[in-house]
């Protein structure tokens, strides 16, 4: 009798995931037995650093598959995972004071954050529909819980509810799309699916149907219009510390999701999804930029700004060219850096009993805290896409890729909407520098670590803007190594 | 340290100082601000010295240090060209800047904008260094605009004063005219050479020598001529050449240290430097050279005349600067580029000295700038007296001092030239010697000799208070005797007096007749033999100085000094009578040939008229009404709709998603 034909998989490519999984459980246990509130905080930071160490150590140009082709470790995955850890670390440091002020500085936040990171890592490394879905759900469930972490806040619970219901709907769409493609090709493995599609499909109709549902699920994860409705409400309703996290790292995972799904698995159907993405990109740019103008709450404003940024990201992906993918990768990496800084500033300026979430709160910030205003100014100008900040190059490379692949009208539209978008970023700068402050003084939280990180964050945006080449080259390299 | 790192240090050290003093001025305080900026410039000066030694040893550098953008074949980069020409400029800029930094400690001691001032002058030093070290047109233009910007900021440093705001706006606008030409020139270079890199452009230049361009139907011009004239128009703005000179006298509204640094020693010489740098282009066009020479000659002579009737001590020096810039331009026109740079260098020393000494006098006089109110200051301000005398002697070309060697070389070169217009130029630069000597010593005698008028003459001064440097507001009204300035003020004077004396005889031989400049300046000696003929007749610095005693320029200078002495010390009543006799002539000079009036009437008035028309029809109706407000209204309405969609109801959101899927399905499944 055959004992088993289930061989022990090669665990090395998944080592970072294993580290994070084990540590997330440890954080949960420590929370039960430890009196110290700081234990979870320290352990989380150490975990992320350790994972970063392992990922760096095992990084290389080679692509390794394991778990019977369900899991892949390639250069793009390494880069995105490193950025995810970075975003996690920044989120933890930025949030410390905020959480402490609101009695949320507990193991749950940290354990959920680690599980969310794990979910993202699985998504980033997925090479199979099931792993992709597994990671997605792990991430989503953790995020739903995080949004609802402030149990007695009505807005937070409402936001969590909306997020959960709409997320469930999106998961349903996604699964439906996956099942159709499975029916069409007989495989769930992305590489094999590409082969099967190349060989020709029986029904174009089923393919198109499946694609629409998959792209809709993807659009929800990215927060691209018309699947963006949850974004403003969740960003607004969630505690700012959670918003910071939702607004940054998951975008990396969503980008990986898009590349794995569309490029690794569905490249042969490129002509179809390209047009779907174009529709979503234009809608996102339009809705994101237009609606942001009307906002008075900076978290909502940044939420709409996220939607428009995701539109830009889609523009890079839809070109279907190597230049487009690597510029989209560059875009998402820089977007995460900018978004961390912007939400970090909102967190830093909040204190117990006060949320610095209204745009009016930023009036005359320069008069009181010129350095913070300067950092915020850099972040806003960079998001608007002004040189010499990195946001300029992010937009520029996407536009170059677009024009290079013949999408001139899309590039023109993108520029026009960016122009409209510049308005609301510049309004923040205007408020900080040219308006008189409110009578009550705005005192930032006395968190030196967060302030230092904010400074580094702002300067990184400036330095990367002056010397964008290394990061661009890294993105191009990671893309190249992964797409071979 | 690697030389390339050192090249970077030269501009970046002052930039760092400027940033620290500018952004953290409040935190580091006054002493902190001047320490950090002076340190930055000092480092830069020392680095320039090392680089200069390295260049003397034969090491030059031409390469990019940072690529900003690549677009097709066009590379936009920051790069350095380190050769003898830029090395000299770096040394001059950093040295004068260092002196001015130190001097500012004393001059601006009571000013509330102390840190801001230091930040600006360090920023200026950075910009100027970027300009002279550049190896491409783009960076040249960056430096060009950056020095213009800082100059604008500094002329209007006391921004609450009406006259300062007027002056900085004027400087900015006039320079725009020049920069427009400059930019067109750079555009043509890019269009015809396909590159902005100096080396590449100069390499291709001879191949394009015969190409013509037709700007007006039926009229063909050499491309090179058009490029050179356009570039030179830029130089005319920056180096204040006739008729774009009008901004420089007004720029004296700025604090005196920047008059010395920017409006005498460095920025205004950027045009001269640029033309010298472009010598491989200018050498190909006799027309452009003649144009350069004639403009320079007009400036040299006619601006000197204006200096003869000024009563504001700084304006005398300002007109003298205009006139000397004219000399340098003439030298460029006769292909004596090295002479122009040589005069630029010596002029930087003695003119910065004159300005700073004038500033010292102004401090001593408690911010009264009218030379009619001075007199007899020799006793009270001995160091200022002796240094200003040295500066003036150098300026008028006393044999042996630095100004003599450079100015006499210009006159000789002009006489040796045979280009169209060289006869007029030779006359202008020779006659200019008398004028220079006259106004220099008129000022000198009125300030340091004669009766002490500062006890009595203050009634008149108070009425013109607006023109003075009286920002400190101290000692106003109580007119104690003048006093010598503090050491931070006189030390730079002494430091500048040293090269004003010896830089001429020490460097004339290597700079003009040796091969110091090597390949960095190109002269076509067959077509333009002025320099070669000069070299033939040169038998050492000593012989040149001795020989000068028997030449016309020397005796013209003596005559100028004598006339000033006679009119302003012996027969004090004569100038007033001459003025009454020479009614029209005096009025013309007093109105500065009417340029300001014409500009105000024609350009400013015309522009305002045109502007108000465009504003009413173009702006208010078309742009504001339709484009701006119209589009803003549309955007606003769209935004309101989008916002309305965000109802907050979960079923609306779910509905939107389903609609989205349905729409995509109907679109793609057909």
C-alpha cells in the first residue's frame, strides 16, 4: 500500500511567512500572560524586522516554486514584501501614541496587524487561485476586525460593517470569476492557466464573463471606481491608526494581486482586461480627483486621493508592457511611502480626545510647527506630482509607459485630472502656510520616535525625488526577474 | 579626497550654509547664522584654491555629476567644466564673497533681517558658482536665473521701502528682456547643434559656420551670428550694457555688501564670463564681435559721463562699474577674451574694495550717502581712507597697480583691432580714462579732503532721507563726528586692497601672454590679430608700466585727477557755474540721457495700457469668465454630483458595484 504521495514541501521560500505566522500567535499568547503593554509592540517590531532579515537573506534573482506550485518566491515578491514590512513598521511606530491615548494599545491590534501582513505576504507570493484567495481573505478578515477595534465608536463599527458586507460581495464576485475560469481551463494554477489560454479556449463568452468578475474583485481590493464606494467611509470611520495601515500596505498586496492574476495568469486575454482596466482607471481618476475637492475631512480627502492614485496605477498595468509594469511597481512603492507619511502626520497631530482630521485643523500649522508643516508640504506636493519630489517621477514614468504603448488620450486625461487633483493638495499647503491658525493651539503628540520617522519619511520623498534612479532600477530589475 | 568630490564641495558648502541660515535662522541666532555661512564660503574658497593649484598642474575636468532627465537624445544634467577659466572665476567669486560675508557682520549688525541676509548671500555664492562651473547651457541658464533671483531678493532686501521695491522690480524686468534673448539663443543652439553640452557644441561649431537662417522673408543671416547676438543680449541684461543698463544704478537700493558682491564683483560679470566661455562661437562671427564691441564702447564712455555728476557715493561707484563693464565688453569684442577676464578679476578686487569702503564711509557717516555732506574724513577714518585711495588709484590705471595692467591692455588691444567700429571703440576707451579719473577723484576729494561739511550740511540730508541707507535708524538727528568702522568692516578692505595692488603685475604675464587659459579660450588669431599683436609688443610688466608714463592714457588720467582737484578742492565755486552754463548738457546727464523717462513712458506705460486692455477683454471676460470660473463651476458641479452618490447607505454602494459589473459585462460580452 502506498504510504503517501504527499511529499514534504520545500519550506525555505516560505520562511518569512512562517516567521510571521509563528510570531503572530506568540503575540496573542504573550498578550494573555504578560502584564506589560509594550510587549506586543516590541515583539511586532522585532517580528517585522526578523521577517525583513529573512527576506533580504533569501532574496535573489531566481524564482522558486513550492507547495506544488501554489507558492512562488521571486524578486518582485521580495521587493513588495520588504515594502510591506516597512509599511508595517511605520504603521506601528506612528500609531503607538495614538493607540495609547485611546486605550487600544493592546495585543489585539498587533496580532491582527501581523495576520494582515501575513495575508498580504501570501497574496504577494501566490501562484495559484487558491493561495491568492486564501491570502486575500486572511488580509480582509484581519482588516475588518481592525476597523472595528474601537468597539464603542459608532462610526468605526459602521465602517467595519460596510467594509465587511461589501468585501463579502467582492469576494463572491471574485470566486465566481475564478470558478468560471476553472471551468474553462481546468486548472487553478496561474502558469498553467496561461498555457491553457494560449492553446485556445472553447468559449470566449465564459472567458469574458470570468474576467469581468475577477477584475471587479480586483477593483474592490484596489479601491478603484466603480468599486470604490467603501473607501471613503472606511478611511473616515476607522481609527486613524487603522486607516494608516489600510491605506498603505494592502495597496502593495493588491498590486501583486493584479500582476499575478492578470499578467502571470491571464496575459493571453490581455486585450480584454486592458479595456476593462482603462474604464476603471478613467473613472477612478475622475471620481477620486473631483470628489476630493469637496471634502472638508482630511481622511476622506486622502481616501479619494487614494482612489485617483489607484487609477494611475491601473494605467501603468493596463499598458501590458514591461515598462508599464515596472513603472506601476515604482508608483505603488512611492505611493505607499507618501501615504504613510500623510496619515502619519494626521496621527501625529492628533492627541487624546482630539482628532486632527478636519482640514481646518491644519490652518496656520506653519506658524506653530514649521518643521511639521514643511514635511506635510513635501508630502502634499509630492502626491500632487510636482518635481523635485518622487511623486513627479512616479507619474512621469507611468505617462511615459502609456505614451510609449500608444495610449496618448489616456495620458492626456490623466494629466488633466492630475491638474484638477493638484488643487486639493495645494489647498492643504495654502491652509498651512497662508491662513491664520485657530485660537486653540494645536499640540502634536509628544512622540519623538514618530516625529523622527515623519522627518525621515518626508525627506525620503524629497531624496527619492532628486535621485529616483536607484529605486526605479530596482523596480525594473524586480519586474524583469519575475516576468521571465 | 577625490577631486570630483572637491568640485561638488565648492558650490554645495555655501548652499548648505544658506539652507541652515535660512531655514533655521531663528534657532541658531545671529552668531550661528554668520558662523555657518562664513564657514561654508571659507570651505568653498579653500577648495577653490586647491582646485586652482590642481588646474595649474594641468588637470582639467569635464563631466556630468548628476543626470536630471533623459528624453530621447537630450540629456539634461548637472555637470562641471573645470578649466583655467572657471578656476579663476571660482577663486574670484569665493574670495570676494568671503570678504563680503565678513564685512556684513559689521554692516548689518543692527538689521532685523540679519540671518535672512546671510542666507541670501550664501545662496548667491552657490548660484554664481553653479553658473561658472557649468559644462552645459542648461545649468548655465539655471545659474543665470538663480543669481538674478537672489539679486532681486537682495535689491529689495528692505522690502518696506517703496524705492527698493521699485528698484528690484526694475532690475527683474530689465533682466527679463536680456534673458529672453539668452533663452532664444540657447534654443537656437539646441535646434542647430542638437546638444546643450559646451564641448559638443564647440566641436560642431566650425561645421555650422556657413549655415544661414532666414528670420525675415528674403533676409539670410548666419546662424552663428544670430546665436551670438542673442546670447549677448542676455549678457547685456546681466552685465548692464547699454541700453539695458538702467537697472544697475537703481540696484544701489540694496544693502552695500551686496552692491559689492553682486553688482560690482561677480554677478554683473557673468555676461562677460559667458561670452568668454563662448569664444569658439563668437570667433566665427565678425558681425557679432563688432556688435559686442560697439555696445561696450558706448557703455564705457557714456556711463562714465553720468558718474561725473552723481552725488550719492554709491551711485558714483555704480556708474563707474557700468563704465568698467563696458571696457570688459570692448575687450571681448576685439577677441581679447583673456584681457576681459583679466580686467574682470582685477576689477572684482578693486571695485569690491571701493564699494565696501564706500559702505564703511556710509557707516562712519551714520548712513548719510551724499558726498556733498562729507569732506575731511581722512582724519577720522584712516584705514578706509587709505584703502579707498588704493582702490581709486587702481581703478584709474595708475601704472603699477592692478587696474593699470588690465585697462591698458584693453586700450592697446582695441587700438590693434581692425574690426568694423574699432576706431570708435578705441576713442571711447581712451577718452574714458579721463572720465574715470575725474569722477573717481571727484568723489575721493569730496569725501576725504576739504572742509568738514558734516557738521552743518545735514538739513539737506534729512529731506532726502528716503534715499539713504538709514534702515538702522540709529544716531539719526544727532550728528556726531564720523568714526572708523569696526575691524570686521575694515579687515575685508585690507584683504581686498592687497590683490588690488599686486594682482596686475603678478598675473599679467601668465594670464594674457602665457598659455594659462590653454584651450578654455579660443582665438582665431588670423582673423582677429589684436591679441597676437599685443603679445608681440609686450616685454614684461615692468617695461609696460614704465612705457605707460609716455602714453596718452596716463596723461589723460593725470589730467582727470588734476581737474577734479582743481574743481572740487581749489575752486569750489566753479562746478556750480559750469552747471549753470552748460544747461542742456547738464540736464541730459541729469536725466541719464532720458532712458528712464523713455522706458517709463513707452515700455511701462505701453505695457500698462496693453495690459489693461488685455485684462478687461482677455482676462476678465474670456479667461476668468469662461475658462477659469466656467471650468471651476463645472468641476464643482461634477464634484457635488459625485459627492451626492456617496450617500452612506450600504445598499447604494452594493448597488453601484453590481451596476459596475453589469456594465462591464454588457460591454465586453457581446
